[in-house]
């Protein structure tokens, strides 16, 4: 029989880093269950170099591998079950999916696992991540319609199903209430392999990818506008995350309840189709969490003057080198020509 290869394709912002770190840290106990989490093609414990999808910003930066460069060697492994993981793969174009699956299936019994997060939540989480990465400069409301279309899960999953069959696709909701033992790591072990959780497995309780608060996120977005070099703005992430002004209650949401309802109404049939066709749920229920309530408290301004001044004071006292750099960026921005950069500089100047 062909070796079973399960590819965890994400999606991003569904605990992928926690999954990848867990499987990397537990390679030895997993081998006792006949499961290999291989070293080939890994970057930061994930198999990004095996992805058929290569984001533009990584083209020419990483040495991506074609299936012919890794499949045959990996198929000779002693373990009968192999798991690889990369959230890059969720964004593979349909024609690429078909070619990739055809080439990999020559060596393996191919299976796919994907975790899906409710669209309103993943849009907000992705926006937060893009701001942390320094690549997002626009306000979320300027890109919202495009983001709604981006997270059509039927479009994401169907090409894989057409290539290898629906019975080889495992869909899991990214909701703690639906996780086996309330944790995504034992959830994947249980549903993908039928492996029960035990003390032999190690897991870190630290958040491997903490988010910025809403106010810190907006502060960082303004910094992104002032400096187009993401590598130069990324040091601000840890500094801003350390500011003791946490979001409270539903005010942490960067989208209003009305915006979130709009997203979910657009996604209703998409999610019902996934639940029925890929999970066998006749009810069509994919996510169980309560829907947003229009009466929930929510503040429209993501960054108040008090929050901005507190963040700037935090940088001044705890990270003076970053505060000095920010002041320089503000001065340069106020003297620049692009109106957006001037506006961002003027706003930050009010706080610093």
C-alpha cells in the first residue's frame, strides 16, 4: 500500500504555528504511532518550501522544491503515515492544485486537512497579522469587500476535492468548543489519526503568535505608512504588544457588529455547503459560536488620544531607541509630499 501523506494546508490564523511547533517538538513520540513529521522543506517548523503556491514576496527569497525533488525520497521513509504542514498551500490556484496533486499522488495516498475559522474572525485576525508584518497600510473598511470574497471556503476546498476526492478532505472548524479536548493539537491528532492524547506529548501554553490590541494595531498601521520597509517597522511589534492597555470585552473587535453580520450573511450558504458536503452535517452548521449582537458595545475609533499618548509614553519609557526612531519618522512624514504620509505623521505627532 502507498504511504499515507496528509497535508495540513492551514488556513493561516487557525493555530497553524501552534500545530507546527507541536508536531516538530514531538517528532519522537509521534514516530511511536507510525507518524513522521519530516525535516525536508521546513522553515520555522513548517513545510513552506514544499508549497506549490509561492507568494510574490518570497519569490527568489526561498529555495522552494518541486514534488520530484522530495516525494520519492520521503516515500521511502519507515513510517506509514506522514504529515506536512504549510498554510501557504491554502492559497494555491486551482490549476496548480491539480498538477501538484497529480505529481504527489504518484508516490503517496494523498489526504488534505484544513481548519476553517469563521469569516468575520479570520478577516480581523488576518488584518492584525498583516499590520504586524508591516505590509498593511490601509484601514480595514477600505479592503473589507475584497476580504469577504477572499474567504470563500468553497472556492478554496473544491479544487483539492476535485483532484483527490471529497473523501480525502478533512475539514475541521476552528472553534475551541468543537476541538477535541478543547485544543487544536489533540483535535488534529484525534481526527486525522485517531491518536489519543497522553502525557507522552509536550505542548507549550505560550501563544506563539500574539496579536496586537486594537489601539496598538492602529498605532502600528500609522507607523507602516511612515516607513515602507517592513523589516524596519517590525521591531515595534513586541514593544507595542507589551503596553499594558488590553482591549476589554467586545470592544476588542475592529469591525462593528453590523459589519460582522454583513460578512456572515454573505458567508451563510458557503459555510452550509462546507458543513453538508465535507462534514456530513445535515443541519448545515459549520460554526457554533453566537452571532454578533448589534447591541454589543463597540467603539468606532480604534485609537483614542488617551490610547495613543499611552502607547507613545510606553515607547519613550521602555524602548527609547524606538521612540527616537518614531520621532524621526514623524518629522520626515510631516515634510513629505504624499498626503497619506503627512496625515499619519500629524496624527502620531499628537501623541508623541
